[in-house]
């Protein structure tokens, strides 16, 4: 097969993948087909099938491929800088989509979507990152932002900065989250201390800290609220407020 015939065959295969998506949707694709099509956005004249299969075999899953840093992707045969750009660009688009989709939505009815966004944002990071989601008095989502990176403790995430950021947006409630690069979903002593400190400070300013989520390596999150820990902190704060009257 000469080069011209190979290019025609490759173009036909990619067109079939596009038509498959348009007709049947993403659920009809295998993970390696998804990766293959994304890689072709970077190198449209190249056969990306084997590179996609190699990436999936080496990294283990579609999320792992999308989350992988550029140097790691670059070690996989057939994946170059243009392919890495395509993968990271679509990852960035997905994060912006999930973030903007949440604005104005009620947290109570959209908590799963908030968790999905935070999982997508924080999963796979090699360093800890701390995120705040700001809500109004009706618990509609105003905004979210990454407030710090590095080890998440009371000494590295300054409660004053979190509160100032909330006041700047006229937020009446907060949801905070951070990731555990180790993959563990078990809160540390420092995690609990940070949550208690923030909850106490926010309570004096009439800002309701609704939840603290820990994001591990998979698709799940640990919720302080679901485990009853936020209710315990609310009771502690209520007792303290009554003592100070």
C-alpha cells in the first residue's frame, strides 16, 4: 500500500468514527476509540489507533490518559506535542463546561454535579489543591475557584483568605474541597482541624459551611456532611455561641 492509499484509508476510518459519533453518540465508542479521535485533532494526517491503544494500556483508563502530565504522555510511542495539546485542551474545555454549567444552579439539587466537577478538577493532580464553591442565601452557586496548592492544613490554607473571598462575592454559604494525591478518601487530623476552624470562623460571620469534600484517585468523594461531621460542628458552634452570649 503506497502513502496515498494509506492516507485515504486513514481518512476513511476517521470519517467512520465521526459518523459513528453523530449517529450513535459517545456511548457507542470504546475508550481507545475516544482517545484515538482526540489524538487525531492534534495530528489529523496520522494513524493514531496504535498510539491510543498504547496510552490506554500504559495508563489504565480514559481519565488517567486525560489527566496525565505532558512529560508522561510524551513517553508513549506515537504521541507528540500536538497530540498532548489536543488531549489537554479537551480536558480544559470539559472543566470550564462543568464549572460554568453550575452557576446559578441550586446546590441542594445539584450536589452530585458539584462533586462531578470537583472530581474532574482535582482528580489526578500530583499536589494537593484547595477549592471553594460560593453560594448565595438560597444556596444557588455563585462561583468557584482554586484558593491554594500544596499541603492542605490550617497553616497553608488561611481561613481569612477563604472568608474574604466569600465576602467579596456576598456569599452566604460555602462548600470546600481538596484532593488527596495518594488516592485515600480518609480525612486526616489536619483535614478535620481545618474544617472545624473554618466552620467556627464562618459561623461568626453568618456564612454557612455546608460541606467539605475530599477527592481521591477514583470517581468518588468523601463528604463530611454525608458522614454527619458537619452536623457535629454545627452543634459545637451553637454551644459556643450560647456560651459567649
